[in-house]
C-alpha cells in the first residue's frame, strides 16, 4: 500500500494519498487545501487517481475537492449524510472567516461496512462513525493494519462535538464500538495531528477513560 500524508491549510488538516502498488491506481482522502501541493505529491507517487474519498464534509477536509475533480476527472465518494453538510459550506466559510469556492458534489454514496476498492489490491472498509459530524466515515485497511480515522479519533484526543450536527455521546459510542474494537496494533491515521495506535489510545486517551463529552 502506498500511503502519503500531507498536512494542508490553516487548519493543519491531514490529506492522504493512498494507492495500490500493483496497479498504480490511487485515491485522495480529504483534500482540504493546497491543491498544487497535493497534485505534486501524487505525481511523485506516479499514481493514477481514480477516486476522491471524504471522511466528512467539514470545510477543512473538502476545500480543494472541486479543483482536484477537475484535474483527475474522478468521482467523489462520501456518506449520504454529508450532503446537507456540503450545502452548509458557505456558512461554515463565513463563520471561519475563510473563502470558499464551488461546493463539491458527491457522485457515489458510501454506506457503513462497504468495501471501496482502489486498483485491484487495496480495499478500504468504511466504518460509520458519526458524532463529530453527520455521516462521518473512517476507513479500515485490514490487510495493512491501518485505519484512516478522519476527525473521530486523534492521538490523545477526539473530534470536537460543538459544530452543527455534533454530539458527544454519539462520538464516544462510535469510537468505542467501531474503532477501539480494531486490533490494538492498528495504526490510526487521523484527520489532524500525528499517527497513533488503537491500543495506545485505548490505554492513554483521556477522553476514553469513562469520561463524558
Ligand atoms: Zn471535522
Ligand atoms: Zn478536520
């Protein structure tokens, strides 16, 4: 598996370039900002980008989707509950004092427990993990022991729940039932900050020690 991370934009969002080495086919996960840097990283991998996949529709994760759709002529995949969130992007932009161009369109909806294939060799299994945002998905690559966790779970923290559609108990349930049930040595690649493991977060994350959000 090819897995490159780029931290982009004012919110220091982690965009991931993933790919299947055998076929040279790849995908972008959460291209939030800095389209030129993302396409340069893609060029270095030599991957042919076939999909743009969204963990959720917050502005810091989708800011350059339209630009990159134009570049790669590929479909955008996300959960259906992300649609109303995309509609609210101009409002999000005003609230955060940033500019936002065209609203991206989702071409294919991903349900819970769906397998998204990239090339022939890379399989991302979707894990429905709402709470930080409606329709939030994490993506588990079982063969590699890797989960792309979006903004559900971070190293030593969890996603904020004070944005529209956020809910603390829902987020904790998502993390406990869908992420902490993965093997302890699973590497967690979050939407912000450094990577961690499921085991480390279970043991040390202060938000997961029976606390409330
Ligand atoms: Zn978010
Ligand atoms: Zn984010």
